[in-house]
């Protein structure tokens, strides 16, 4: 079992600690920090990223660390009054506590097993975030920015709808200790302002999941056993695979298929 500073690494927390200062610098350079900035770090580990963050001008750094051993270590190793460490799972936190000091910048090497729950948490509280850079698995990062073809699906459409996303550095396993089995990627995000509301929005996203249920099947086949009257759609559209369709395409057919907002037949 691997140890750092005499502390045993815990496999259940997905602990892979970054060891490349150039990558840390790239994360920080991608965001705008000043003396009034509020920053969140999820999982500080031994404080490798933390140390670089507090070297910047900022007002406060809130760290959410689930492992008490590392929380205690960082409290002692980086005695900075701007740091507050919470022994909380970020997924259980009531985000009302962030309202007072918003907007926040998120800088974090995320535990890969909870990447999507954290992404949905950011989405649900996007009004509290200014921007951020997160470290995630390369394969996941590629899916999030895809606009068509293999790997393009519900996550691509959903997160691109609400965030500006940009791929930054690709990171090899050797940049971590212990090294993970996969490559990683820095992903920059910024919540989009004034996103147009989608009629029956929750139902729309359920519909998108249905459309991508079998990505290689045509839209006709994916909708065949649903309650949607797909005969309202043209044969050309029904012959398409979802991975060939843009957000605008889906919004157009949603207007046709959703009985609450329209019943125009495609031409």
C-alpha cells in the first residue's frame, strides 16, 4: 500500500496525487483570480495544488476533503488564514452556504469515480460559479466536448447547453503518484449566461436519453416503442442516428413531438 508523508493512501477515495507543477500552473493560469476571489478545491490531498492556489491573490479558499488524515496534514502544512477545510463530502453539501461569497472559482483534481455526480452538482448550482478548471479522465473530457460521431451523446448535449467547455492539457499517468491506469485532461468550464429555456425541459432531457439509448440505431428504432408519435417526423429524419444530430435538430423535433408545445408535421 502506497504512503505519502507517512499517510496511507486510501483506494476507496481514488487518491492519485498530482506531481507536475507545470500542470498546476496551467490550471491557475486558465482562470481569473484577484484579491476578492472565492475558490473551492475538492479533495486537497497533500496540498500540492492547494499551495499553488494560495500563492495567488484571493480572498478565501474553501477545501472539501473527505479524508481526515489529509485534512489535518494540510491544516498544519499550509497555515494560511484564507483557508477553511471542511470534512464534508461535497456531494452532501447544502450549497446555500456558498451564496454569501459567490461567485466561486473551482480548481480541483476530481476523484474520477464521482466525476459525473460532481458535474451535475455544478450544473444545479451554476449560478454560484464564475468559472473553473477540473482534472477528469481523458475519455470523459472528450465525450463532454464532442459535437457528433462516436462518444457524442446525452452528456455532450447537456453540458454544452449550459457551459462553455474547453479542453486544456492532456496529462499522462506519470504525472501522478500513484499513477492511474488512464490519461487525464484539464477541462475549463464557464456557465453560459442567458441560456434559452427549453419547453418542458426535464421531459426534453428524458427524450434525449431515449434518442441515445442505442447510439447506432436510427431515431425511428429508438422511438419505436415510446409514446412519441414519431410518424409526425419525416422519413429522412427518422433514418438519422442521434450521433448525426445537433442540439438545434433535437429542439426542432421536440417542438413537433411534444404534445404540449406543437404538432407540426415535418416536410
